[in-house]
C-alpha cells in the first residue's frame, strides 16, 4: 500500500517573522553578506550606510562578483534552495543556503537584491515582510523590482559589467525607538571593527584577496597575532592533522608583554573585546574568522576559562569547509564545537606546547599552571627553538625564522580606527 503524505508548507508571514529571531548582530549579518560576495568571486565590496533622517535609513552592499541572471537570482532569494549536505567548492564560505535571507530579515523588513551578469540586464527581486503580512493567503510573494521611490538606489549597478547589490530598507531592528544619528555612527564603528577582525586575512598584504570599504573608506585589517611585530615573543611551527573531513592546522602564539609595546600598539592588540576576552583559539574557515577567542571547552578534567595569566595566548586554528558538520558550525557562523577525535590533540597543543620550550622562555611573571602561558615578557633562546621543533606534526612556515614571523612590518594601531575617522563617516553616511 502506498504511503499517504500531506503537503504542509508553512505560512510565509509566520515563518519569516520567526526567522528574524536567530540572534544575528548587525556586524555578523553584514559578514554573512560579504561571504556571499566572496563566494561569487568578488574582489571588492562596498558597504554603504545612509541615515536619511532615520525613517528612510538604509544599508546597501555592492560587490563586483560574477552576478546573477533572473533564474539564478530567484533561486538565491528562495529559502533552502541549497542543501547544506551538498558538496561545495573549497572556496565557498556558505553552507545552509538561507544566510542572505535570515541574516537580512534579522535587521530589516524589506530586502531587495539586484544583480547583473556581463552583457545582461539587471534583475531585481524583493522580499517585503509588510507586504507578505498584509496578504491573507499565506503565499510566499516574492516581488519583482525595487520598492517605490527606491529605484535610484539601484543606479550603482549602471556602471558595472557584473555584480550584485543587496539593499536593506525598513531597518526596524536597527533604528528603534529613541535611536538617533549618533547611535547610527556608533553602530558603523562596531561593524567596521568586527569586519576588520573577521576578514583580516583576506584584507592583508600588498595584493589582498579582498578590498572592503565602508562608505568609501577602506577597512584596515586587525591581525590578532601581531604578525611580524619586532616585539613578538614567540609562535610555534604549524601543526597539522589530517582527518576524514580534511586537514586541520594549528599555530600557537605568545604576544608581547605591554612593556614591549607602544601604548597605541598595546591598545590595538587588545582587540574589540579586550585582552582577556580575546585569548584562546581563533577558528578560521577558508581564511574567514568564525570564532575569536575562548578555549572551545578544552581542558584537563574541566574546561579552561579565560584568565589574566593567559591573556597573551592566541592560537590560530584552520578548518576546511568540508568539516562544518563535524565542527557543528551554526547558521550564524558563531558557534563551533571541537570534534571528539580532535580534542586530545588540541588539548595537548594548547596545554603543553610552551612547556616544551620552557628552558628558553624567561618568564617575568607567574606562568599558567596548565601551560606555561604567561603575562610576562618572553625572550627566546636556542632551547626554546628546540622545544618548538619538538611540537608534533609541525614544520616552520615559509614566513618564519626560528619560529618567529618576520615577513611583515609591525602592526599599526587599529582599535578606535573607525571612531578616529568619525568626521569622514558623518559626511559619508548622509546624516541629514
């Protein structure tokens, strides 16, 4: 006997309103949109914030990627068009196929996407939660074309051969009751600081893979590891572990004591959340930062906590996008859990590697009972180098000499970078 089934699609309005509560921050949301741009081959992304008195405030994201034709755009605007279990290219930063929509709905009620491919006309589709809520039939009504009076905002595509524009309007989750222009500017500062950290590896170098601009001002990368800084205490060889889901790489870093940094560099190196919060693992997928700081629940017997004594400890951890299921990466790309088969290896690296070179590390203050991490200065001699070379699975990367990166100049002070340029932002953000 054939199995009887029923088709029970969710009501559009109820489903879309529910998806707004996934907990995205504005910075996380914009990072998700930039991920899509990178996956589309973009090398330049412009994020524009426009206040326009608050009621008509909007945010747009324009990239120079390969763009979409009309059928491709319709598929991109459909929730769940891609299966997260499907195999993806190594460079793909997406996974679930709903990030563009859920991320955008968490910030706004009107999402417009316009795109063009070379030698093609611009295609434009729009989700409007108010329009959908007004319907009584529960239909997933995807609207063709921009909102009334918003057509001029799509004109930026007129001068490009290919690319995509994402437009957020009706910013009800951003411009709330009592929200003023200064709050808008502070939000821009926070977004810039976060994106400078999330995409720092793609923004770095003389020929960066990505140019990211906010209101036409380039975002400067924030490197949590002070790569190339002359006062850098130590970094390990790169340890590698092959798994069924791909290769995992780990590089451990000890940052300089504050006495070895200028006040500006010390403030910059603290990161968006401060020295204590920024210690621990930095988990990357395809060069894009997923998690910044924390000890991933690792520890001997009980999980390690962020402590003052370990605030100079930062560990780069690279995973492939084929390992998303093993690491339980969530939709917001804000949560990752270490697979059971990697916990012993990572615990040993995080908890023991400085002890292997302890003979050559002169600690000026007390060290951590678990690892030898210290708030103090570290001077490295040949004993430390021998200890580093003993790190299992590791080999010195090309940019290292005796375990210390020397390929790039000292880090520039970045913290407060957006705030120092607030005058520029005010004009660019159209605060009339």
